[in-house]
C-alpha cells in the first residue's frame, strides 16, 4: 500500500517553470519531480511512481502530446494536466479529447492548478 504523498512530475523546458511550479505543488501537499524534457522523464526512475503529470505542450524534441502518445503506447495510464503559453482553444480541445485532465493557459492561477490536480488525483 502506498503511504507517501502522491507524486506529481513536471515536464517543461522552461527553467523558470521548473523552479517555481514544484514549490507551488509542494504547498498543495504533493511530492514533486521536475524534468527539462520528455526524454529525461521517460528515462527517469520516477516514471513508474508518477501519479500525475504536469506537461508543457510545446517543447524541443518530443512535444507534450507526443509524450502523451508514447505513454499510451507503453500502457502507462498517468493523468496529464497540460500547460501552454499558446492561448488557442483549437489546440486545447484535442488535448482534452485525447484524455488530458485539463489544459491550463500560462499564466494560470494557483486555484486553477490545484483544482486540476484534485481532479487528476481523485
């Protein structure tokens, strides 16, 4: 039985996001690991322990949606909250239709993130 706090993994190529977001997520009561790329996350020991993924849409190399597809191909069922700087509803809708818990536009509020995490980890 898992007794530790749920693990949220943040994957974003923006260093400022990787520094600030984990601090906020820890305040919400979760454990956090941050990764600079999809490949770094896939190669990590934390993949199997991740309970929720906060994932940037647009990254160099493998994009957020491509990582979502790769996880599905591997049979990994990790709830995903996408984050993006591109305020484009036509981009957001397919992400939600493909199973994402939410897609938050940067900058998003603490409340919006906490709500999405609560839904993802219910």
